[in-house]
C-alpha cells in the first residue's frame, strides 16, 4: 500500500497552478517537490510499481518537467538522484532577463536523503556514517553526481541549472556545489534540512548567554588548535584560498529549528555574525574552516577533507511553523506547505 505522502494529488502543492518564477516560495516548493520525486522513484522501484501504478511521475510533470536520467548507486542499485528538464510550455524562458531568478531552470539535479526501510537502510546508514566522519566525498553517489553535473554544465549556461537535495542528499548537493565553485562555476542550490555534524547546542540549553559562551569557547579552541597544527604554510594557505572561493557562492539553506539534524546551522551563522560584531571575526573564520576531526587528522598525517558543513555564506530560511514531531520537522513535505511561515536572512562573510 502506498502512503498518502507519496501521492501527489493528496500531498503535493496543488495550489501552484500558476507558477511565478520570481516568487521565492514557488521556487522553494518546486525544488522540494523534485527532491520528493526522487524518494518516490526509489519507492516505485522497491515496490515494483510500474505503468499506471507508479507514483513518481506527477511530482515533476505538474511543473512541466520531464525525467532525463535516474542516478543509480553502484553498491545497492538504488535510485538516489535524478535529472529533470523543463519542457518550456511557453516562450518566457528564452527571453532571459538580467535577473536569472525570474526564469525557470532548464535542468534540475535532485538528490534524496536516507530511506530507513528494508532495501535501503544498510547503504544509506553507511553513508550517514561517512557524513559524520567528513568522508562523504569518497562515496560513489558523490562521484556519480559530480560527474553528471560536470558533463551537463559543459554544454549549457550555468544559469540553466538548479542543484537540490534533502538531508543526506543535501550534503551530496553541497559537496558537488562546493567542487563546482572551485572550478569557477556557481550553481543555484537549494539545500533542505542539511545535516550539521556538530552537536545541536540549542537542544541542550535555552540560555542564550550559555549558548553563546559555549560557541565562543569552541571557536577559540578550534582556531587555536588549527593554528598550532597548520604550521605548514601550504596547508593553511590552501584552506584560506578555498574559503575565499566558497565565500562567493550563496546557496539557499532550509532549516527547521525543531530538527536536531540541521538546527545547528541557525546557531552556526548567528554565532559567526556575533563574532564579527565583537571584533573576533578572524577567529570565527578559522574555526569555520576546520573541525576537531580534521585538525586531529592533519596532526597525525592523514589527508582530511573540509568539514562537511563548511559554508561561508548562505540565504538561510528558517521554518518557524510548529512541528509536532521529528518526522515532520525533518521531512521534505514541510517546504511546500502553503501556510509555511519562513524567515529568510542572508549571511555573507569573507
């Protein structure tokens, strides 16, 4: 039996009959729906739902997209991503303005998150552990996704693309986006409930002074350790150059403060703003570029990747609507609700 949440006519954003591509809420809802379609593509595969019984198709066709390619995990043969192409029902796409946000994307590359069901949980949980260890860049999903994005971008305008993902999928999209930035390519990116691999301090205390104190202590400790370990000039220079490059990219982050998986992004950016305000922006900058895990790895001679949550700048959208439980606070469905209360703020550091 299919769940109601998989059926577009019961759970999808049916109110979007007239899409305004200048509307941030419309763009967010479409990006989230295309991520949802990847989840359902995999559920269709798992349940052997074909033809009229398949449920994924309406999630992209309603918005005039069609499926170009499904991305398959080499390990378990599951569908973890998809490429969609906009079908241009009218000519406004071809009359591009200087503001690309007034136009639909030609292609959207979307990645699903973890599915905690039989047939998926084994591989998905392994990747969750890789994420926690800042080792997601070594998985096949990242390499497949990066190769696909690189191949398509070669033949089209950068403004033709959206990159999007949810949960584990948003971490893959974030890694791909960062790699593309280092190649001089900035993709419009929508990250839903992106995992933050440090402890969610907001969940341990509501005392604002205590939270700020904990974050300052952590930043000073991290920056101090990083400065001591990165005595090799080339390492610190490479990190600084990488950070400077990433500062020119501003993806959209969609965060629910009731979701412990992504909630720390709220405190992460607020803390950096406070550090800059009290004249400690450089400490915040160094701490952001490093994690305790990466510092230890460098100290013992291991080649460590950047922290998985490394992101100097972002448009952060916080869902301030009530979330009665974790499932709904972390779920993708919240991001196309017509009554969603969302507060946007640009955080930009250099």
